[in-house]
C-alpha cells in the first residue's frame, strides 16, 4: 500500500530515504487522480523494498504542494537522494511511471 505523506512526515519519508521515491499529489474529488490511484497502489506492491511509493492529499497538506509548485493534479514527483529528479503532470500510464522509476534505480 502506498504511504500517506503530508506536511509533517514528508521530509522523513521521502527526502531522507536511501531508495528512489515517488509521490502522487492528488485529491479525493479529482477524477484523473482516482484513475491513477490503483496504478500507484500496484506500484507500491511491486516496488516494495526497492522504492518508496507515496501519496500526498493536497487538500490536507499545504506546505509540501506549495514547496514543489504543485498547481495541477494529479502530479507525480520522482526523487532520488532527497532531490527532485523528474515529474509527470496530468493523467498518465503505468508504463510511463515505471520507466521513470527504473531510471532512478
């Protein structure tokens, strides 16, 4: 299951991990976000122990979305060694996300 991250645990979970990290910025009312949700959950299971797969609800976290300039959702950010390396804005495919994760491995 994807890890829920927010303003209080983002740095610890995402920026301090030694694994690649993926964060899906979403909201419950967002249709495209609900389409990507199951893909994020599949990836969390497939990459367990190899990468951190997380979700950040933009309605309950304000600081992190502002810090990373999240203006549209869904937005998926890809981190390695605490640094933002890539992003996908808008709806996308599982293979596109997998490709970006694998490039960070």
